[in-house]
C-alpha cells in the first residue's frame, strides 16, 4: 500500500469530511491489515484524537468504541461472562499480543475480512454496530450492507443476553490465519450456527438453524442432520491454507461438537 498524505482528524465530523473529499481517501483503523492491500491511498485519516476509545458497560449491553484495541476487548471481564466467553476466545487466537495491541475493533469489523476470527463469534450473539451516517444496525445486516456513500464505524454493541456458546478456530500454527472457524450458540431455546474462513466471510447456516430450531427434542440424529444441512448450504473453497474438501470435513466436526456442547451444557 502507498499512502500519499496523512491527516489526523480532531473530530468524527472532520474525519468524515476529509473521507468524502476523494474516493481514494481512507480511514486508518489500527493499521494491522493495511499491508494486505496494494491500493494507493491519497489521504490516510487517523482517528486517534477523535475520542473513539471508550468501553461502556450498561445493564443491557457492552459498547466498544471503534478505536478500542482487540487486546482491550479481550481483557474485558464482562464480555468473558457472555456465552462462555466465545468472543474473547476468538480474539485470543488472533496472532500475538503485540498485534492485538495494534488492531482495533473498528478496523477489524469494517474491513469485513473473510479470515476474521472476531466476526464469527460476534455473529453467534446479539451484536450491533453504529455507523456515523447509516446509524445503528445488526452486525449481520452491516456485513451485507452496500452503500455508495462512505461511512465511519463508531462502535460495536454486544447485548447482555443469557446463553451458551462454543467457538473453535482450526489453524496450522499458533500465529497463522484460520483454516476454518466455527461458532455455535444457544439462547432462548434458539440455536445459531456460524462458519467463517471458508475461506469466505463468516455466515449463518440459516437452513440448518431453521431445521434444528423447529425440533421439539435435540437427539443425536437431529444434530447429524443439522450438520449435513449446514455443510451443504454453505459455500466452501480452496486456497493456500486448505482445500474445499478438507474445510467441509472440519466444519462437520466442529459444528457437531458445538451443537453437542451447548446442548449438553443446557441439560
């Protein structure tokens, strides 16, 4: 990546005005993943001084401003208590502490990275984001959201709901990207199944979720059928990390384990 100019914004409004001045202007998150791009940036906009660095806990939610680092999020005790701490587990597996001290909540979500170990467990919970222009929306809607208008992610909102959770990331080495990652949750008698790094962006297994959520009793046979539906509805591919066939087999194993774990814990 080549950066021509560098701008330190003093407010979100100032950052947004600079952002829309030129199609090639770009907001810098933590800067952790910028090296993955080969684009030329006319002006890189730094949000360090705009005040988006707070963690706010209320009775119903935990809010993480966009400039909060993944390491700060990972250490948030209140988040560890939700759904078995699956978000903390997902973040804990991202590279090393040095990188997690650099990468931010906003940069990690706004990039919609297909390899993300952060987005997968967030989707298994009741999670929202707030954008400067588009406002507040569910995370799953944001991931599908396409707009010609540029925007800035302001915060991540995780709702405090009771539930059980499972998360697992398969990787070749401790500091590697995921071969695949899976999150399963159970809340209010409803399952969510999320598979990421397929190598596509994390997504719900919607048909599998509909099937299992319509069952009166969760048996071994029901779980096996749910696994089969999930891997058949989701798209898997091949890249340098793993083959399509290998990813499908891994997904079967970890979806099955996740469903068994949350079901057994509920019982």
